């Protein structure tokens, strides 16, 4: 299976920056799309940004121009660069990956444990 571990979260002042990382490990697999989701206190989980295997990205409107998603396939790592952070960005951020593991026939979804991002005003 594919194991995802997020890192880089923490406490930052309004207007500050953080870079989240998500490293994938496990048996041999073929990675497809990857994405970052977040869940704020009392809110539903929402998609923040996604990136395809070919590098095509999509970012939700509320963070467009501030957040950038990227990936390093050689390192099996996906990043989320977050600039100009706002209190509304406070949430637990989760890494999601769609991958095909060796000997399996279909794509499956995998989730990281989440990393806390807190923006102080």
C-alpha cells in the first residue's frame, strides 16, 4: 500500500508563509493525481489544490495567487507552498493520492494523517 506523511505545518502570523510536504512510501506503485485537502474547525473538508501526473494544477479560488502546488516524482513528494496566509486558512491539511499499487487492477485513494496549520491574527 501507499503511505503518505505530511509535514511542514505549524503556527504562523497573518501574512506569513509555510510550505507543506507530503512524502509517499510503500511498495512499488504508479502515482496518478495528488491533492491537498483541508478541514477547518466546524467546517467540512474541502479541496485546496490538485496536480495531475503530468503536472497540470488546479487551485481553489479562495487561495488562488497565494498557494502553489507542485510535485517531485523522483522523490515521491508533493508540496503546497502557502503565502500571504490568513486566519481563514487555519485548518488541518491532508494529502491525498490516487495511485495504482503493484499487482492491483484499479486506482485507489490514499490519505495522510494531516498536519495542523494555524494562522494567528
